[in-house]
C-alpha cells in the first residue's frame, strides 16, 4: 500500500480542559491533520467508557452521530476495501481498550485496523535477564522427579545466560507449591506462593 492511499484516524487524549477531551483527526495520504479540516473533539465522558475499566464489564464505546456521519461522508469516495487505520497517540489512557474496530466497521462498512502501539524498540537493560518458569506437572509425578526437572531448568538457564544479573521467578500451582517449598535451588530463584498472588480484579485496580 502506497502512503498516498493510506487513510488514518489519529486518536488523541488531551487534558487541557477541565474534562479530558478526545480528538479525532482523519488524515488521508501524507497530509497533515490541520490540512484536512476533518477534526472532531469529543468529551471523554460521553464515549461510554470510564476512567477505570471494571473487570466484570465489557468495555463499550459510543461515538457521537456527527462523528460517524462525518467519517462516512469523508470516506464515501474511498474504495470500500481500503482499511481505515487507527493511530492512538500517547498517552491515550484507556482509549486503546475500547472496541473501536467493532463500532467503526459497523458504521463505515470497511475494514478497520490499528497501527502498532510500539513503533520503537523499547529500551533494554542488557545487564539483566529475568526469566519466569511456570511449572504444573501431572499430579502423579513423583516429587523428586519434579524437583529434578526444575533444578535442571534452572541450571540450564543460569549456565547459558550471558548477562551478569540473571533472576528467575518460579511459579507453581497451589497443589505443587507446598511439595516444592523446601526445594534447594540457586539463591537467584524466587519461588512465589500462589496463595499470595493478587486476583485479576485486585491487579487491574492497581
């Protein structure tokens, strides 16, 4: 796809006003947002989302009729198989978790895709390697065999790691944790008790 045929909806969350605003800017090809003149500003509170996503409720999105009609009119001459790309500019808060594709596909009758959120490779600490081992062997597995398997995994990781700081997190199920709690392994391994893990709702609220 050539840059001249790309159509993109840039979605920006702003905090300049008392209530957060969501700016929607439709761009075609290589034009700038202010050149197209197709910009809508919508209060975040009217989109149907909330400042905090609840774990027991599916996120919803309610775009104003004037936005949907404006997008439809602006894209009327574009081929129906040409996708609309969503570009969420940071920081975008919870906007990326809302069902934009579902709402816009139904309203515009065209494919809707989103650009990757990470366009740049994140910075990496090359001195540190952090590894998670998730272990859940069949219940009939002998305890010594389970311990041997974990020890072998840990030894392979530590000997093969080229980094000066290597940390391993060992995650076992509630059935296996007490059986392996006394396992003698390298001090760089931390065995986490599943009983102390936060629930999904608790983790999502943090």
